[in-house]
C-alpha cells in the first residue's frame, strides 16, 4: 500500500470514528431521562453508556491494531508537537524506542538540511488545519539521515479545536538514491557524448600527423640516425595518442558487446597507460605477468572496465598514505568446485589485483557487489563499479574471489575461462623500404572529405602507393562530378560525417549511378556503421581514422590491383 493511500485510509477512519463517537454521545443524552425495558441494553442509561463506550473502545482497538501493523511510519503529537504515539515501523526505521520518544518534541528527528523557513511554512500549514505533504529528511538515532514522503494532518475535538497532529511517513531513501544515481549516469552519458565528439575531432587532427610521419619514415634512407630516431619517437607518440582516442571512443559510446580472443596482459598495459596521469606518485604499480598466459574470449571494452574499476578502488583504498597496487596474471587449474566463488572445475586465466590499503570489514565484504553500495561517499563513488565487474565476469562464466583484512589491504582474484583460439598478429609497423610497380595506366581514385589537411595527406599517401587521385571537400560537388564522368574512377573513398551530405548518403547515390564501383567509408566512429547500413548503401569496406598507409594499401588492394607494395 502506498504512503498516500495509507494516510488517506487512516484519516478517513479517524474521521469516521469521531462522527460515530459524536453520534453515540448524542444517543446517550437522548436516553438520559428514559428507562429502557430492552434487556440487551440494560435497565439504566448507565448500562447503555457502558455498552456504547465498549463499542467505541473496540473501534479504537481495531484502529490501533491496524496502525501498529502499518509498514508506513505513523506518529501522533499533541497540538504543541510533543510526541504521544509512535508505531513499530517508526521505531524500526529510526532506531529510537517508543519509550525514548514519548513526551519529546518532534524536532528530535529534525534534520539540519531544512532551514528555519521550511519549518515555519510547515507549521503554518498544519496549524491552519490544512494537510502538509511532501518529501523531507529525518534523522535516525545513529545520526544518519533518511528521506521520507510525509503527510501531516490535524485532529480536532468537538469544538473544532486542534488537539493533535498525525503524521504518516514512507521511507523513499532508496528511490531517491536511485534517482540520484540515474541523474549521475545521465550526466556521465552526456560527458561521454562530449568526450566522443572531442575524440572524433582529435582523430581528424591525428590524420595529417600520423600520415606525414609514415611518409617521412618511408624515406628513412635519406636521413641520418638522429633524425630517424626523432621521427620514430614522434611516430610512437602519435600511435599512443591514436590508441588513447580509441579507448575514449569505446568508453563514451554504447558499443555492442563483441567478444573475441584477447590477451589480458595487453589490456592491463592499455589501462595503466590511460590511468597513469591520475595515479598519485606515492602509489607504485607492480606487474607479475606470466608470458605463457593464453588469451580469453572477452569484449575489450569490458575487460578495460574491469581492470580500471579494480585499480581505481585500490587507489582509493590507499588514500593519501600511498602504497602498492599489484597486478598478476597466470594460468590456473581449478580441480574442485569453488564453493565460495562458485567456480566450476577447469582451466582459467587468473587476474589478481591487490592493494596495501585499509582493507574491508566482513560486513562491507558481504555487500561490495550490491548495486549502489559504496564506501566512498556520494562525491567519489556511484556504487556501481564492483557490481558491474561481478556481472561481466559471471556473464563470461568466470568467478571472483575476494580476500581482505582490515589494516592490511584487499585482493580480488578474477577467473576467466581459458580460450583455445590463437591470436592473429595485430601489430602493423610502418615500412622502411618500398617497392614500386608502376604502370602507365594508373588507377584513378576519388577521395572525399571536408577537412583540407586530411585530403592533403591522403593524396600524398595515394601518390606514394602509385594511385592517381582526385580529392574533393564538398560531397555535393563530388556527386555532381561523378554523374558527369561515372567511369573516371575505379574506387571511391569518403568520410562519414560531412556538411550537406554524409558519406553513407553519398555512397548510396553513387551506387545508383554505378553499382559496380567499390566504395570505402572512412570514419572514427565504426560503431555507427552497421552491416545492414553497409549493404543498403553499398559500402564495400571501412577505413579507420586516423589513416595509416598500411591499412589504406591493404583495403584498396582487396578491390584493386595494388600499384605499389610495402615491405
């Protein structure tokens, strides 16, 4: 039953009892000078009064029994705010006993969150006989606070004078907390959208940086060793920036879970690089990675999320005192069913993250995987981190073990099922040598992007690969030119997001003119492109920003004979 429904029912029952009481009293007076021969009512008006009073007391007893059973909190004060009654639900939630409260002012539960004007307005409303209702904050015996939805009404005597106030409360702390967390989640989603937009712009800035460095490295024979070393350092830093942008994009967007064979050690290195600037200098990170650890089947973003949560918790646990966070990874075999972590027997990869922080009590450990439970405070934590970690690991058919001692630190052991799938090499380094296979009849490509710098470096890359290229910034002009000379080009490369017309729309229009031409879509937001969209618009393949000459060569080579190969 809702708080409002409970209050309304209680109020109606009180009013009905008052009316019945008044009617019965009227009957007493009407029989005062009369004697009744009805043995059911006795022979005197005194007997009649006793029967009526018994009926009144019975009604009051029923009403009291109902109030005592309410899950909502009920209290009654006199006209001055002195507590006369509390039901058991009120005792349970506040921690006060009825004996401790009877005779005390209702301000005993008052929270400092509400200013004096709040209390003045409340008092003015109820003293005028009107009902006051709304959210308020009350204080428990242990000085903690809870949020209630409360309705306060006055009770009048036969003369219309206010004798009491009745308050009916419902604890809405959990609902309030959920709403606050949802607001925080929405704020994070907004920040994620903002971060995604910034990352997209940064990707575009990286295109000329990485592209030009790759082109310079292809001419490395013309430089001295010092220049080569400098170029290589710039290139490696640009690759780190590219990886950082990729991670930001992954975390900022609702990406579909795509599990694949992954090496956890690579995810550890990626996350630590991302978190490096945010970890205090008095906290050291130690890694013990078994190089023989095989891959696991996992989603990279989820793995990053797990590691980041556990490391962040370790950093928080050590606070200003500092300490050591240790990450270890090794293959293990579970031979017996792990009752405490519900781990099935089998081969696993065990990821351990430990810290030398303050540790946890048994009470805290029993609740750490509950959603919204946090020991960090409202400003530092959402209470969602470990519950998300638990959900991800369990969804992967894995398990978690936790060990902690107060004053000594905590250790989380995560067990991921071992994958038998071998990883293909994903490392592409820039070539330092080139082999040209130039033909007189050069293949002509059309490259469309609204960023002039991107077009400039793309043209240099295509020239290096031996292709003739035309670059255009305006997709409408590119479409008009293609209509005039539809067989001028053998392949089209277009950016996704552009003014006037997006790349997928441009591709669809080009395919209507010439269905056989391959079209590559270039974007930093691969998750925005679905297989259905590619089929519908005729997109042949995707190119990731920032462009690399290796990927450009490989993708074009799938559809056209390469004019120059890189070794």
